[in-house]
């Protein structure tokens, strides 16, 4: 990833490794939709029967949203004093109840 960041310009992803790098960079920016786009372009994942039935796809979307929320909370804690549950739910397209539950777990673990 460090060598990827050092490049002056970035070409379109050519293989699954490039897709993973793009997904990780998007996750670092808490951009869950871009992470999903990059991950779902990986043929090794989309060719799985579980993905084609929709089970794996929904699970991945939920996990990516939670990972992005966690990244946002950790990075944003330096810039913000408070977070609105409602705005976080809107940003990450999740239910407020789910956001509250996840944040509570984060607080209890630390």
C-alpha cells in the first residue's frame, strides 16, 4: 500500500490485488460504498454460489459498513467531540438501533 501511495497517478485496477488495495484505501476513508464496489469486482468472490444467492453479498455489505463505521469513529474522534447516532445511521445506511449497538460494543471493549 505504501508503494501504491507513492505513485504520482493511479491506473484502473487490473487484477484482484489492485481491487483489494483500492478497497483498503476506500476503507481507510470510511467510504463503504466504494469498498463494496471494489470487493464485488473480484471474480473469485462473485463466482461463489453463496454470493450468487445473495447471502454472502449481504453479509459482506454489513461487515464492510461496520468496519467503515469503526474507521470513521476512530479517525473522527480527533476532529469531533460528539457523534449523532442519527447522522451515523444515515451516512452508513444502517438502522439507528444497529449503530447504537455497535458503538456500545466499541465502548465496552475499550
